[in-house]
C-alpha cells in the first residue's frame, strides 16, 4: 500500500559563505525537495528562501531533516532557520 505524500511550502533564512548558487543547488539535490527559490536578500551572505517539499512525514520533521542534512553536507552553509509562520500545505 502506498503512503500518501503531501506537498508543503516553507520559508527559511540561510546564512552561507561563498556562492549562493552552489548552496541552493545542493539543497535542490535533496530527494524530498521539489523547488528552492530566493524570496529576499537580507544582507551580506544572508537570504530568505522558499523551499517546496513532497513528503509522507510531518512538515516540521521534514524541515529539520533537511536542515540537519544540509548543515552536515554543505560546507559553505552556516545556518538555516525555519520561519514557523510560513509553513503551508499545498494541494
């Protein structure tokens, strides 16, 4: 029996070193991630991004899994914070 997958949109603030394109490409490469795009430039090496994911898990657990993987694997990513009020289920 197939597990139902839900699509969620969430915004996160990321801090990084180096090239933003490299960081976003590595986040896009995560299996659950459908799309990543920049919402707002928040200053030097800090961006507000939107991440859309498809997952059978809860959205918060999915974000924290993506965050843990990203911080462990992407050397130039310093921090990633979920904006709790932006967590939305898409249909």
